[in-house]
């Protein structure tokens, strides 16, 4: 499910990668892959990656990312 504007109302302004993965309803490893590929923006603070809410919002608004976060069994179904 792609998040809508209203669904971001209670999302924190900054979140860790595991928190961002939970918001996107995908795995933590897949979230790290999206950051590495440049599809999801993240800020490095020391050794930790922080995902801004604005980056999560933009990722979800981009229709090209819809298939990236669907489980494989849903792509063909």
C-alpha cells in the first residue's frame, strides 16, 4: 500500500532505517538497498543513517517506486 498525505501526519520528521522500513512495510535490508541505489534519501550521522520524512514522502509519491516495494508474489499476480 502506498502511503497518502494524511497517512504521514503521525510520522516522525526523522527516523532510523528500521523505522523507515516499518513505515514502508518492507524489510530493513531492502530499505538499505534503496538507499544505496539512490532511490531513497538518507543522511549519515556518524555511523547511523537517518531518513527524513520528506524523503519517505517523495519516495512514496513517485509511482515508479510502487513495484519496488511490492512483495514478489504480488508483481505477477
